[in-house]
């Protein structure tokens, strides 16, 4: 088998297991989330949302961008992996101690609610536990062998879901989510340690650590800025509007991320190792990025577009009308998520070429656009009406959608030449799928005017969307769709033998 064929097969296998991981994880996560959303109050979710703002930054500092550097490096050594592991655990422990003492200050930021203090001190334990599994996960991703990652996620979600639901039904409120999070992190880490057949050396090398700084520090800064602007909205909503409105936002943010981050993670973990293998061959790199653009568009636009159309019946089926104020927020976050995924894809192109500092510059541009939009809309965030408790939050998110479009244009303008392709070709990779999805969304929406039952409506919308999308791509002779079908047919025939 040629190197190209072997790489293509390993890529397809990696994508397959990443898809299995995402689908199984999201199904299990959804089942737990549905029960918790029905049992717990908006304020319970607001309490957890307040702690998640600070936990996100702590988790970011624990990794420090070195996981990206390990994947980008062609042949990391045992000492490299061991050094990063001990660094992650050490930083995680230090940050936990700092945040434990800062818990009263965190409560003060959110209208001085004392319930946040003990809740956050327990919740923050999760990033220490997660720190023990970063390198184990990274090694499997580097080898493009993500099967055990998928299995550990699935088992962890099943056990933690049982814990969370049991505690919610017995009246533990927000603590149900906290202990669900701790249980999930613990189970995943234990499984990866027992099955990875790798143990770290009792060695730490400053030289090895410094060798990752060129990529790791760049990704650290990028991730910091990205995390800042993902969580700053929760801070302002909770601080200026209150925990109930924060609960509505947290719920919409959680469910939108299930779709957006799943797609982004599948592509990031599947594509970056491939790109690192062809980084020295400009012609192959150009062809590869073109295929990745089209494959991303083929998956991304129908997934997000169809979810936007189906959001109201989905929320009504899962939650009744309890979370109706979250629906529009959910749709806006999905719309913004399109550009989040595309920017993540383009970042992979840049990282694979070892130009992590350029990713930092792109992130600064994106964050400046977000910051301008935030300053323009923050005076309106506390606005409410009799029928809409999150009216001001919608204005805030519309500003972020506009900022995301602007940042995507800038990132595309810089990334295309580095990929040895024109900017027009990057846009041309996306346009056929954008046009298809927009046209298909019209009959999907129209059917909601004649069908009131949410179950029948969802079945009709999924059927219409799926048949039309597949048929149009078949008529247009989509090579991406053909490759996907050929691969699944090959795996099916192989499985029957």
C-alpha cells in the first residue's frame, strides 16, 4: 500500500472513530442533559455557569498549548511526553490551590451568592483530574488511534450520567451537575491509564519543555484569548442580569456547543495529524486543504443549518416550554458556530506549518472584533420585556455573529496563500454547500406551518432535509459525498467477511 493510500485509510479510520465518539457522547450527554434540564431550575444552571467561567481558564493554563505542539512534532520522545505530563499536573495543582482561596471573590462577582463558594471548590477538582489524561489522549491522537478515547468517553458519560440524574432526582440541585462532572473526568482518566500501555518516566526536562514553546506558547495565547471571549459573555450576563438569565444562556450555550464543538473536534483531531505529515510537500498540502475545506463544508453547513430550522420543535420535544427563551439564543450561537469551526480549520493549516505565532495574530484580530461588538452591545444586555427575559442577551449575540463574520474573512485572507491556494478557491469550496442548505431550509421551515405535532414535524424536517441534500449532491456529482459513501461501503463489505 502506498504512503498516500495508507494515510488516506488512517485518516478515514480516525474520522470514523471520532464520529462514533461524538455521536455516542452527544446522545449520552443529551439524555443526561434533558433529564437535568427538566428537573433542575434555571438558577441551578446559572450557579454552575458561574463556576465554569473560571474553570475554563484554569483548564487552559493546565495544558498551556503543549498538546498542539506534541501533535505538530513528527516524532516526540518518551521524555517529551513525560515532561508535558508532569508540567500539566503541577500547574493544575497550583491553580487549584489559588482558586480554592479565590472562591469568595468568585461569588462576589456574581451578586455575592454564597452558594458558589463550596460548589466551585469541588467543581475545580475536575481540571486536576483532566490534567492526568491530556498526554494519554494526545499519544493516541498522534498515532491516529482514537478508539479507546471514544470508549473512555462513552463509559464515562454513562456512569457520570447515572450519578448526575440520581442526585438531581433526590434534590441535590446544582450539585448534581458538579458531581457528574467530577465522575466523568475520573472515569475517562482511569480508563485511558489502564488501557494505553504507556507509563511516564520519572524525569522532567526543561530543555524538552522549552522546545515546545514556539508552538505551545503561541497556542496558549491563542487559546487564552479564545477562552476569554467564549466565557466573558457568561460573566457579564450573570453579573449584570442575574443567575436566571445566565441559566437561559448557559443552557443554549451548552446545547449549541454539542453540535459546534463536536464538528470542530472531529475535524481538529482528525486533520491535524494528516497535515503534519504533508507539511513539507506544498502540492500535497494544497490538495489536502482543498479536500478538507470541501469535506468540512459538506458536514458543517447542513448540520448547523438544519439544526437552526428544527430548534423550536427540538426544544419543545425535549424540555416542553420551560426553556423557550433559550431557543433564539441557541440559534444565534449556532450561526456564530459556523465561523468558529471554519476558523478552527484554518488554524490547523497554520499550526501544521509550524506558524503558531501567526495563529496568535489571527486570534487577536478575532478578539478585537468581538471586543468592539461587546462594547457596542453591552449597554443593552440587561434589557428585558414582559415576554422576553433575554432581549438584551439577543442583542449581545447578534453583535458577536457580525464580529465572527469579520474575523473569518480576515483569517481566510491570511490562510489561503499559506496553503498555496487562492482566496477565491477557498470560498468556492464552501459556496455549493451554502447555497444548497439555504434552499433546503425553506421547505423544512414551510412544513412547520402545516404540522403542529413536534415529533411528526421533526421526522418530516429530517426526511426532507436529508433526501434533498443527498439527492442534490448526487446530481451535482459531489466527489466528497462519493468518497464518503465508498468508504462506508468498503467498511460494510469488510465487516461482513
